[in-house]
C-alpha cells in the first residue's frame, strides 16, 4: 500500500513551502528526490511516471513542491528566484531526511530544479548518488560545472530546440566517463515536439525507459 507523508517548512523569506514523501516499502533504504521546474511541476508526466517507476521498485520518492507561481514571488528578480530554489530545496531535503536513514539516492531535476540539484550534489551525503538531468540549464555555469565536474553517475536528456541547449557544452558531456546523454532533434524545453503529440509521447516513453534501466 502506498503511503504519503506531507510536511511544510519555512523557506526563503519565511515563505511556507511543502514537500511530500511517497513510500510503498517501510524498510526502504533508497530515495529518489525530485526537483521540478518553474512551470513543470512534480505532477508533470516525466515526474508522474518516474514516481510510479521508483515506487514499483520499492524506492521512496521525495517530491519538492515548488510554489513559485504564487503571487508572493511575482516581484522577485531572477537572482532572488535562484536564491529561493536553492534555499528552499535544501530546507525541504534537510527536514525530510532528519528522521530517516537512506543509503542510496537518485536525484532527478528539470530546468530550474537543476540549479538546486547542482547545489545539493556538493553535499557529502550525495557523493554516491545517481543524477538524472532533464533539460538542464546548460547556459548556467553552475549547472554546467556540476555536470562536467561531478563523479556521480548521470543521465542527461535535452532537445536541440531547447533554448538552454548549447552544442559545445553538450558534446563535452559525451566524453564524461560516468554521464550518458540523449539529444532529441527538434525537441523543445518541455521535452516535446511542436504540434506532434504522438512523437512527444515517444520521447516520454524513451526517457522513462532509460531511467528504468539506470
């Protein structure tokens, strides 16, 4: 039976933020942490199916529920938003893990979430984690550095029509000894083809299949 535990913590500028832990195995020693995007929430298809995938394997799932569409953030600069996602993600993860012990970690980030994921990968508790990068912000030096300099095993998925795609940086990842990359021609930042739903579903199936084998 699936069990869900939700909680709130005080985030950036004392804004209350929420996370949920899903579990099908009370003795699980593995946790997948999901860092969503700005508009692409944990309820988006990539995270929805990845959650089911991990739960079927007996792996707990921690979903960080970013609230950045709230009016509280409407006057934030981009710099403040970045500060918020880093601070909030750390606060939620620290709170979620304070009474739980896990040995294996999977970090799955998309877009804005890859900024926070890059920061979390600096922590010693995630030194042996596996990282899944969905449309990473390759134009940001912090994200790029985290990907190319990290020793953790990684999967990277991006389309060449994604506004965050940089060909040179992506090609360098092909030579990373522990990074597997997938580039999708004509695919946009939402991991979809413009005007072609069925081909977009094929991309989704491919990504979930790769995560399943990871």
